[in-house]
C-alpha cells in the first residue's frame, strides 16, 4: 500500500457537488492499494500513519503524532499512486489492485485508524472526487508498506 500524507489545517472531499467528508486539523491521506496487498499492509500503514510524529510540540519540533494531538484523518482512495510511467506517455495502472480487492482494504485501513480512537472521514471509493485542503507547513510524507521491510542504510 502507498499513502501520501499531508498535514492539514482543514480538508474536504466532494462527490457530485456534495461534501462527503470533511476534517479540521489532522491528516489528509491519499491511499493506494497495490496488487498483492492485504489486511496486514493496511493495518501496518494505519499504525504508521497514526503514530508518525509530524506535529510540532511547544518547541516547534516534530514530536507529536496524530493520536497525541487529537487530530482527524480524511482518507481518500487513489489508485493513481501506483502509476507506472517508465514507458510511453500514458501511465499504466496494472500494479494497482483491482477495485474488488482495493475497496475493502481502504475500509480496513480506515477502520484501523478508528480503532486507535481517531475520527476518520473518507471519500467514495471509485468516484470522481474533488479534494480541497490547506496544507499545514507544508508537510507531505510518502509511505510505502513495501519499504518498511527493507533494511535501513
């Protein structure tokens, strides 16, 4: 699984002109599910998301997590995180999981965040969505569950 996480002061997602998810301070999570991902990857990525210390403490250092600050998460599925642009001009998305596998895993990820006591809003899987945000910092972090298994250099 891959996630682009943006620390926000506010974010929302609309489908057909209607707001379907909105948060104040917290994290906007653009979440992609890859072919071969499962519940273990969803739970691992959710844990990393919730516990990653990217919020400032009193000294201005990144020392607080989403849980610590009582923030919310807005989870938006985004298969384009698995775009393969190595060949040609049109991205290939063959490494993204098919919808029947990806949709339940996006739900598993969101449920894992909720199980940690977080408020979670979400978009509509497969819909054409309009995402609005105010990036705080800006702070944008990329996570890939496959990278968690690689040794650090």
